[in-house]
């Protein structure tokens, strides 16, 4: 899965992720221009190339599909976007990316990565291991092989992944299921041309309505970018699984937040009543989780042919892991990235992680690029859906030429300050410049669940 070829440090080319979205665009465009250093984080994989390439995909889609004369970006803005959690402050305090039961742990025969950020995932982990408290987790893990931990925790609805090499992942059925997938898989059909237009004083996507059914980082980071471009974004969370407050605040810019009980027929009907007037649905739950509510990709496309449906999952929508839960950190462990970033050897080996949660942010940008392309394709009588997965993004990164001895530059993050209902916020702005103007968020995060289930 990995390549032995090293990038030429003098080569400033960026992986052409924008080409995956070319079928959605009216004509084959020139890729969006950018400035700044090509390398800044260091490490064995081309994280910078994945970051720059995914932002370029959004910028190129916007430039080709809108009235903008230019859509550009800078490397410092991209670096900051991918590391926005580190820069974010709520009332002067940083936010913690991982809870105490999230991280690498030794197993009987190697290493495993577990995840306990959400209370229900922490409880699933404890139940699977047969323990009642966090203090008993590590001894219980040491009694079991990594692959066994992975299976028993997954079976209980928790998250764990054995740390594999890239070659071991590629040999699994789950690895083979995503190996030949594109970065984004498009499914297109014809559609009666709509009369609705968009673009106005609020931005390039002014008039576009986005129903955001995503959680954590990847999907919410996509929808906040669409909101910054002028779209009316309504994020709806299930009332039974509230979002972590710091994640809501960090990704909640330029959108409204509502909650609904998907299992309540009346509330589900109100949610579905939003769909005839929606332009885009972003969905990022585990494979098949939304089908029983009529919110799966097949149902949405059948019931609302003009709707642009963009779906993200962890492991792809085919193969034995299609219905599994997964986060960026868990996917890094399973696919071999954690092994590539490991240190030491033999009994002293310890797995490592990417310097940023690049799988989340790159896949989120892919969702945004797909949404832009699908909405604009309607004017040409086309409509469709897009599917992305964190595991396929991992494959993309592992296949890129390695940085080798490329020099890393220091980049200064652009930061903003804003008052909010949660106190003063320090945050990273969107990484796009449209016609020479830096894109900014229209408003700070609103209170969680404060919006009604209705469009503006």
C-alpha cells in the first residue's frame, strides 16, 4: 500500500484530489492557486500534500461552479485549519481532544487503540472487557490479543482497533474493500433542471440549504465551511446522543443547531418535512444507521431526486467492516498509519499518530467539494450523491510519495477572536480567499439545540 518513492523537496506540486470532482464541474478547470511553503509538519507521510490537495479540491470546485473570478488559499491557513483543535480556545482555555480512555494501550501480543470520548463508547468498552472502572481497563487489555480486543469491543458497540502495518491492513477483507475505491465515489443521474438560484450578498452559496446530519469533526467541519460560504446550514443531532460541548462549539460556526428524537414519529416527520426544500444533506453516521429513518442514501435519492446527498462513513460501504463505527484515530491504527508513525523497535516499539487529524479534515473538505459540485450540476440537468470514507482517505495518504528529506517551514496560524454564548473564542478562520477577500464566519456558534426544525 505504501510507496518507496520519495518526493523531490524542490517539487511544489500538490496531489490532484480536485480531479475526482471533475465530473461534477461544467468544464475541466485549472486547479486553484495557492501560496506558501509546501512542507511544514515533517513526518514519514505527506500530510501536507493531503491537506493542500483537499483544500484545493474545494477551491477548484467553487471557482469552476460560481461567479467568483478567483478562489485561492495559503499554506499557513491550510495548516491552521487542519490543526484547529490545538489553536481553539473557549474563554481562554484549550480543549482536550481525547479523554483518558482514548489512546494506545498494550495488548497481550502488541498494541491496540481504544476510544472513550463519548460516555456511551466508554461504557461499551468497560462492558466488553468485563470491568467496572477505568482503572481496570489496562490489566484487562494485557490479558487479550489485540485482534480479540478489537472484535469484542466492536461487538458491544465500542471502538477499538489493533495496530497493524499497512501491508497487514491491505491483506484484510476490510482493506481490500476500500483499496480500489476513489477518494470520492460519485453516483449521477439526470434530473429536471431546477429554477432555484444561489449566490448573493451573503456569499457564493447564499440560498443553498444544507441539512447537516453529521457529528464529531469531519462532517461538521465541512458544514461550517459551507456556512461560511453563505449556505443556510441546519445541524440536527439525535436527542439521545448529545454532542460533546467542546466539539459543538469548535465546529459550530456559521450554522444553527437543533436536536430531534429520530425515534419519535412526530419529530421524525418534522425533520423529513425539511427535505423537499433542502439542497444538500450531509450524513456521517455508521453505515446503515440512518436507513430505518428513511434518511439513508437510497431512500433520500428515491424520495427527493434533486437532492444532493453526501455520505461519509469510517470504513466504506462494502466489505465486512461496512457497518462499524470508527473515528480518525481508530482508522489510523487499523490501516497502518499508527505503525508508520511509531518509534522504537522490538519490545520498545510504540505506535504513533499523525500530527493532526488529517483523515477527518481532508474527508470533510471532500464532502464540501462534493456538495458544491452536486448543487451546481443541477443547472445542467444532473443530480446525484457522493460517498467518502475515512479508510479510503487513509489509503490516499499511504499511497502518496513520502516527503523524504523535504525541509519543514514554520507557519504562523491566522487566528480570530469572537464573543459567543460560551465566552470569548479564539479560532481559525476558513482557509479560502474569494476574489481577494478572506472568507470569514457569519456568526459564532449558537447554543446547542437552540434552533427550530425549520429553514430560515
